[in-house]
C-alpha cells in the first residue's frame, strides 16, 4: 500500500509535485526519529524482560513509555514548525516548507503510535502491530491522498491527507495496548520511580534517539539532498524508485517484528545457542523470500516504473543498484535486532552515524556526476557498511556466532531459480509486462519445487510455528 501511494502521487502530481510531498514526508520521518525518543525500541527491549520477572511494573512502564514519546513529540513539532518559518523568511513560498507545516503537528501522534505498536509486540503477539501499522495505516493513506487530489488541493493538502490517518491508527493502538496490559500485568508494585526501571529504560532509549534519527536520515536524506542539488523532479524520481525498493523489505520487516522480542528474551535468559539458531533460520528465510523480489524488480525495473509515468524512466539504474545492494546487505540477516536487543544502543548509534556520514559524503561526490544513480550507490555502500559493523560487533563483543554463510544457499536458489529465468525472459520478451509475468511464473514454480525438495536445510518446517507463543513453548514445538 505504501507502493500504491507512490503510484498515486506520481500519476497525479508528476515527478516535481510528488518530489515536494516526498521531501516533506522525508523531513517528517527524520524528525520522528527524535520525537519518539527511542521509546518504541525500548518497548520491545524492556517489556519482554518484565514479562519474565517484573509483571508488577508493566503498567507503569507502559505509561512511562507512552508519556515520554508524547511529550518529546510535541516539543519536536514546535521546533520543526519554527524551522519552517525561518525557511520561509529565507525563501518565501517554499513548497516543501508549506507542505511540512501541514503535517508537523501530527508528529506527537506518530511518535505515540509507534511506541504503542511496539508495546503490543513487547507484550506478546504481532497481530495488532501488523493490522494497524502495516495494513490499516498504509491502506488509508493513498485513499486519503486521492480524496485530497480529487478536491483539487495543492501539495500541502495532499501531505496533510498522508498524515491524517495517524489519528484513528493511534486510537486503535492505545485501546489494544491497554487491553494487553490488563491481561498480563500483575498487581502494581509501589515505588515505581525507585525501581530503577525508568533509568534503565532511558539509558537504553537515549542512544536509540540518535540511532533512530540516523536510520531515517539514511532512508530519506538522499531525497532531500537530491532535491537540493538536482531539483524536485530528480527527488521525485529517486524517491519513487527507492520506495519500490523499500516495498521489497516486507520480509525483513515481518521477520524483525517477530524475532526482536525473542532476541531480547533469549539474551535475558542467557540462551545464546537458541538465539544463534533463531538468527540463522531468520537469515535463511530473509534471503529465500527477499532475493526473488529484488531480482525481478532489478531486471524489470522499467516495467515497474512505468506505473508512475514516462517521466520516471530515469529511475531504472537507481532501482537496479538499490535492489542488488539490498540483496547483499540482507546476507547479514537481522543483525541489527541482535545488537539492539543486547542493550548496545550506543554501538548501533555509532554504526548509523558512520553510515550516514558515508552516505552524505558520497551523495555530494557522486550526485553531481551520476545524478540519481550516484545517490543509489551512496545508499548501497552506507547500508553495507552499517551491516558489516554490526556483524563484527556482535561476533567480537557479544560472542554470538553470526555469519553471512547461512544466507548463501538461499541466495544461490534465488539467483538460479528466479534471476536467470528473469534475465532470459527479458531477452526474449523485452522489458514488458508479458516478460515479467512469464519470468515470475517460471521463477515461482522453480522456487516452490526447490523449497519442497530442500525444505529441511531451509528450515521451512518451522514456518508453522505460532509467533505469539512464549519462548519456552516455541522451543518445545521445534520452532527452530
């Protein structure tokens, strides 16, 4: 549905108009990295541990997490609003500043939403997180955008339409997390502020403020910088192509939603062997189900971009570079979740800082010469650097055996079963919908056959496990 939003913007606003909206969304997302104050990650880290040995503090901790994200979100919204006024003084009528002003007051709503949804994960289960954050909210956004465009509104109104669904989403999330707290929380223990939990939570969350902001910078900064260097049309092309690539990350997102609380509980228990097994299995699945998507997107990128209109054809090399970069980076698996759930938020923040610094430096070096393709190369290099740093730290500091070797077999399956047929189909049918459909059908058949014959080494029997089961029950049901 996020991809559908990009198609709606591209088809109705063109590359320049969609570029303005995407730059506003990018600035909002970067500010959101600070506004949520690390409380979303802290929820996934602290709540599973309290389920183990501190249920009396669950209610107070949840209130603390939500309140902190709301307060900091409101402060950040005010700061960004003042920033847009300063931009207007320097450049009156700047469309990006106008669009950002239309959505910035939704910042505390978004920060509370992310924290509440993360709390539902930390308290057990992923249904609410998926239904609200990954289905409900993304589905409403293109519908609201179409309504705003149908009313002949400008880019500021379309930006506001993108943010408006945050309100029903946060109300639903708060109701659900309240219900979960009543189910799992024990009788409230007194002296919560003296329990040490608020201090532990803040010490974990503060590095995540930096890290989360840098994560959003890595995703969105290129859109803003490309817009500044090459204009809003180039920003629209790069932003649209990168959103196609982001749509291929649904497998990574799905796995991270499930395994992050599990990593936290396993490290809290000291069960490193089980953690290593879960990590290897998740890496295999990530590569097995993501590689085919990215290979098809890379080979038939002109077909995908044709959904947006002819002016987006320049995005083909962007998609090819970013798809290949994502495949290589995914060999590290959910390495960032392992590092974060160990409580090493400071290391994660340092990694992100190095990655963002590399990305910015390469953007200013490559974009003037290679245009939007240079921005894609900068993003791929930065993501790979981030993954390599996290892998080295997990191996050397946490002494957890992680390796990209687990992902090599499913990578080979994807290349042989999907990548080569896709290349042959493009040579025969050209960059057409027929070629894409033929290659997808052949690739799906070969992939399914290979998975069926090699299901044991690919750990596919574990797919039947129920994510909401406690860790000990999952172990007993051979979820590994």
